[in-house]
């Protein structure tokens, strides 16, 4: 689960607010964190503790969460291409809003 916190902090470092989080240390160390853009949840970061990877997901129109790669394997580290790509995708998910 250590990698989950590293990924979560990196996404928050982009200036994206976490709006919800669930940690499941008793389920292989799985966890997720929902990030919001404006007032609506935008995407979530999921850590699959059983298989040992992190992934971003978005919700479709019926509320099902869909993977939007890349998979960041356990031990990949902040300098890995997958880690960098995940941050790039996270940043692209936040659409700047103009003045109201």
C-alpha cells in the first residue's frame, strides 16, 4: 500500500483535490482515492493490492468505473515511465474552469 500513498501524493501535488478515500489493509492492501475537479468527482486512483499495481479510472454514464491506464506496477517508482504517464493522464483529466 506504500505505493498507493506515493501515487496519491504525486497526484495531489498537481493541485488536484482528493474528495474521498477508502483504505482496505485487510484486502491485500487495496485502496482508492477519488479526486474532484470543481464540485464533481473527476477520476479515482485505485491500488490493487492483490495484483500489485495502481491505475486511474473514470466513471461512465451509468456509474461504472473504467480503467484509463497506464498500470503502474509495484516498485515502479516516481522516475518510471508508467508513473510519469499516470501523472500526465491525471493532469489531463482536470479541465480548468473559467470565471462563473
